[in-house]
C-alpha cells in the first residue's frame, strides 16, 4: 500500500496577500476561493509530495485564532502550517521587501518558537538575509514612535496582528508551524490610514462602498498606488521566492 501523502496548510490574514504570492510562486490555485463562516480557503497544486490548501483567516489576533481553529477542524488534519504575509518593520535597519523568518514571536506575554526542523528548512534555503524576531499586537501600528516603543520593549524586528495567534493554535494542537513575512512599511515610515474601510477582514473590496471611499480620498490615490503596485509587489516576490526555495528542497511533509 502506498504511503499516504502529507498535507500542508498555508495561511495568511487576507486573500489579497495570498493572491500576490500565488501570482509569482510555484504554488498555484486549483479551485475557487470558498467562504466559510469564519475563513476563506482554496486548494493548491505544487511540486510537493503533499496536498496543499491556503486559508485566509482575516486580520487581527482574534480572527486569526478562531479562523485557524475552525479551518483545522473542518479541513484537517495537516502535518505542517506555514503562515505568510506582510508586516511592519521595527528594526531600525528594516526596509520594504526585507524577509522575516521569526525564530520567536512575542504574543500575550508569551514567547512562541516555531518547529525547529521546519524553521531550519526555511532559514537554510532562504534566498536572502532575514530578520528573526517578531511581536503580535491587537491593533495596527502606524508611526515611527509606536514602532520604536515596541522595538525597545521586545527587541523584535517586526510587528503584525496574526502570527502569535496562529502559533498559539498550532502549539496547542501539536502541529509543526513556521511563519515567513516581508516588511511592508519600515521602522521610519508611517503606514497611511487611507486604506481604512476599503476592504473587509479578508482584504476584499466592499464594492460600491470602496468606490465611494476612493472618490472621497482621490488626493491619496498616488499613495495607494505606490503601496499596492510597488511595495506590496516587492513583498509578494520576496515571499514567493522564499516559499519556492523551500519547495525546491523537496521537504518531507509526513
């Protein structure tokens, strides 16, 4: 009897993050995005000896935790969970497009460490240098002063709103996990608030409401275009290259 294939779950906060990565990656979507009560998912093909699924959990630690719990229950089991997405830079030398493969994540006064074998696999195949420490918070961190405060308190290289919650769920369930992210806004940049209200928790357009808000914010369209077309594209390429480098090592998923 042939051995059963392993299963890998890739997760991001938003569908837009997933689409950006999949556009450039060896991973390819094979089915439509399906919306469940608390998460969205799609099936993937990849040159891996494994079945692959991508889940968007929504933004923020509460959504990230509850959605991943629901996804693992309804779509599982999975041998590996890989978190993917963008983050805010905290390290003074961080810049847009930098790679992040955390060996520790601060969340709710705890420190979570990824599965050693999976972290080593990603770090040893990484296509560029990377930062290794993150912190997960429950609200958007926009400006340099907030970022400096977090850097001083935790010594973390980046900040996000989901990784710690994903780690908490995986650790509780005994599932191997790792996170790879890319810096969207550096430590000295202010994340513009022109995006507020333009999309739902999964990063999807709100239709006419989005159009209405864009018309009201027409003066900021240049900023929106820069972030979406230039900075997000740079992050997506960094993440897809990192995933592809790991895939090319032909990892054993079982």
